[in-house]
C-alpha cells in the first residue's frame, strides 16, 4: 500500500507539524518510559510471571529509544513536561493500585487501556508517518499486541476473581482515556491522525480484549463506552 503521507503531501519540516510533533512525540516517549516502569512493578506483583514481565519492560525501553530517534530525525525537541502532566492521572492511579496490591487494576490500566491506546495511535499514525518513523512504529506496534495479549491471557485465567475489580477499575480509568484523547486531538489532526479514527480503533481493540477475557457483548457495550461523553 502506498503510504497516505505521500498522497497528503505532509510537510514534516513545517513549524506547525514540528510544534504538534513536540507534544505527540513526548507523549509517546513518556508513555513508553512509564510502561517500562509499570512492567517492572507488575513483575514484582506477579512473581509467577516475573521473567516474562521483565521481558516486556525491556521492549518498552527499546520503544522509547526508537521514538526518541524519530524526534531527533525531525529535529524536534519533545515537550516532556507536557507529557508527564498528560499521563499523570493514569500514572497516579496505577501507582496507587500497585501500592495496595490491586494487580487487576494495574493490569487493566497498563496492559488493556494503555496498550489499546498505543495500538490505536500507532495504527493510525503508520500510514501518515515520515519514512523513518513509519519503520520504527511498525516494529513497535507488533510488540504492543503481545503486551495486550499478556493482560488478556492473565485476566482470562483469573476472570471470575477479577471481574468486580475490572468493572471498578474501568469505571475509574476509562473516562481519563477519553479526556486524554480530547487533549491530544488538535495536535493529532496536524499529524493527519483523525480523532474519530483513534476512538474507533481504540474501541475495537478494547472491546476485543474484553471479549477475549470473558465479558459478554452486553458487558462490553456498557464497559467500553463508559465516560465517552466526558
Ligand atoms: O505500552 C506502551 O508502549 C504504551 C505506553 C505507550 C504509550 C502510547 C501512548 C499513545 C498515545 C498517543 C496519542 C497520539 C494521538
Ligand atoms: Fe511500548
Ligand atoms: Fe506496551
Ligand atoms: Fe481532518
């Protein structure tokens, strides 16, 4: 498939593009850094899966390096302060859940919500990315599917015992994701990433994940739209 970026004649060196990229690139770099830390924490919380989770954390730190290179390639300085604030509500909820040993909540936040957000964003970005970033992102998104799969497999195996905590964690954290999407929509648009496409892809990934874990279609409708109007 011919990359859409060529057809759209995106000017990757325009000040408008680089300004938006300074925030989106920072979000991705900070997100990968936090994902790295979150999987190390999950490795502590799930000793039976320790080595596998350390493996995932190492992938996240490689992703971070890849996206740092994408920023350098476009001569963009990532706005990391913006990105830290962007992730703070989800990150704080992850840390609070980890501190109280609520591993199901930690898995919902990192391995379902954040991974689905990443998969949606990377899928939508790939066709409109510059050549350098496209190659990096294609490699990264394959890994993200494996991270999502880890969460699905663990939660499916522990479904009955996790169900109530998943419902509550979804209620607390899904509205935050819709707010994050709204915050980034204008910058994403500059990169030719449409908000509607991001929402649609996220809903598909998240709905499929909930289905794989064992939720019914009825549950999935209720859970995945929670807070969408926020
Ligand atoms: O598991 C991961 O690697 C996820 C942390 C990385 C973050 C993805 C955040 C993507 C949001 C970008 C929004 C752009 C429209
Ligand atoms: Fe990653
Ligand atoms: Fe990941
Ligand atoms: Fe548009």
